[in-house]
C-alpha cells in the first residue's frame, strides 16, 4: 500500500528553483509537494499530477498541481540530481497554470532540463559570491 506525506523539504527546494529560474507562473498556494512510500515503481523517481479542468469545474476550485517524489528512488540521490528532477517536474506545469500539463516533447526535454539546471547552478554561484 502506498503512503503519502507532505514534503516541506521538497517545497523549499522547489521554491529556490522557481526563484532562481524565474518560473514566476508557479503559484505555491496551489502546488502540493508529497513524498510517497511503498511504490513498486522501479523507474519512476517523481511525478507531476494536474487537476483536470472537468474536476476544477465540478469541485468549483482553481487548478492545482501535485509534485510527488517517490521516496525509495528519490531520497538517496545526490543533491544535484534531486534539483534536476524537480526542475523536470516543475517544467510540466504550463505558464497558464490552468490545470493542463506540458508533455515531454517538445516542452520537457533532456536538453531543456539540462539548460535550466546549468542556469540554476550559475544563479546559485552568483548568490554565494
């Protein structure tokens, strides 16, 4: 059975990423960060879940997103790998923040994630100096 817990550490990592990469469209009031335990998934490290428009309309709420990290696969990673994974997941959230989802091609590609990660590292270095 899969168990979910809030992940404030992941929220803070994501907040730093969003700030340094100017991903200002991401509304932290409507993004939930969870850590799952007990997943049988061997290849999945993290997931981005979107609340579809039909659910938004039916429940009369605005769009929300969930970033889920799978503890068994994510927690033992190096810090830079975690940052890259979170960049990847955050890139799935469209600028409209309307409940849609940006797919891998053409939006969330390895090349684009690497480029964002390099920009993030450079921004971190500049803030230290």
